[in-house]
C-alpha cells in the first residue's frame, strides 16, 4: 500500500518540474455554495491538470528503457506523460480514444510525442498501449493503477493541507481514482475524503458497492477525463481504506459548476475539473453548518467554444 512517506518522497522528486498550486479560501457567495470553500487551484498546474505530478514521479523514479514510454489516456494523462517525456528527453507514444477532445489531442501533438487515436473508449486505447509496450519494451505509464502515479497525485494533498490549514472534508473528482487514492492516503482518516463521480461514470462508486472492482458503462459530459470503466485493484484497496464515501452528480450540475467557476473566478474548467464543485452546488454533498470544506478544481484543458456555450446556456 502507498504511504505518506511515499508521497513526501514524490514531492521532493518532482519539485523542480511542477508548480505548487495555490489554495484560495472563497466565501460562499463566490459560487453559491452552502459554506466557504478552500479551493485548490490545480488547474494552474503545468499541462493544465494534476496529471503532471504522477507523470514526472514515474519518469524520474527509475531507469527508462531505450524504447521510451507509452501511455493510454482520455487526454490529460497523455498530455502530462508527453510533456514530462519531452522535458526529460524520453521518446513517448500516446494512445487516446476517439472521444478525446480536439483541444487535448492538439496539446499532445504540441509536445512532439507520437500520437495514436483509436478505439471508442479509454479501455480500447489502453489495450493498444499495452500491446505496444509488450512488443517494444517501452514503459507503459498507467493513468491511475500504479503506485508511482498515485504517489505523485498525492502531493496535491500534501500542499493542500500545508496551505489551507485545518479542514474537515475535501471533495475530489474521480475518474480512474489515482488522484483520490493519493490524496486519501495523505490525509488518512484525519480528514474526510469524499469522491465525486458523474452519474454516468461511476467506477469507484460501483466498486465500493460491489466489494471489488467491476466494469461500468460510461456516458457523461466528463467522459474524456472521468471516463474509466474500472478502477482496478490498487485504487480500490486504497479507497476502501481511506475514502469516506463517493457521491454522484448529474451532467447538468457539472455544466453549472463550469459556469460558476467562470463567472465567480474567471476559471476555464473542463467538465471533469468542475465535478467536485458540482457536488456542493447540486446538494450531492451537504456540509454541516461551519464545516471546513476543501474543493479541488483539477483540470483546465477545455475546448473554449464548448465552455462558451456552457456559460451562455
């Protein structure tokens, strides 16, 4: 199992390559939430999401094969691995499904990485990535089912606690679960860690209900970042130990959260990056009076035309 010491070591390892993103304590009226929020602005991270943390931790953590690295991604993990590989001079091939947004595909191409677009969903991209790794010897960098990835993502929690002061609860969006796994490992049970998933993409919620990882159908506005069909074993065991519970939010609430992030903070958030805030504004999570709540805003790789339509809608 992952430990807080692993996360401390990851933070020291990646410090020269990532940003210590800010945390703002925002009054309830900023977004129309029931309580003020300590919002960690992780969308200001290099590559636009927290994913750079896990990517750099993995690539800096051992000897790289001559064939380089490969990764399957809905978009954000691919951007992060491609960026980290380019920074460190490592060849990279990134596999993304057809549902990946044009904005994310363009960012991967900008890094100079080899890009393969194919398969309807993340699972198909992952299968192609694993076949490539088996054939070439490239290191496959998993988006969430890897301790090095999870330790890197857990550095979000380390910074959040240092900057926000005492918190009762943190709300964290869940796709494959590497982010919440790392953050929950850092906080342990000292802080209530609540996962937030779209109603149409609920891999962790389903796993906790079933007593183990299960495949789920994925259909959500946030599918390109929160669209994992299965959280797999490492995330499940970590969540079972450290995550308090998982709430589900409808796509309409995610769009509304995107809109409020823009109007209240002028933050251009992708749907997955707004999911944690959606839990508060929709009532999926109802804090007690005076509860000290942290909300993670975790991704900004959004198609600006689509965001403009959401804000205008």
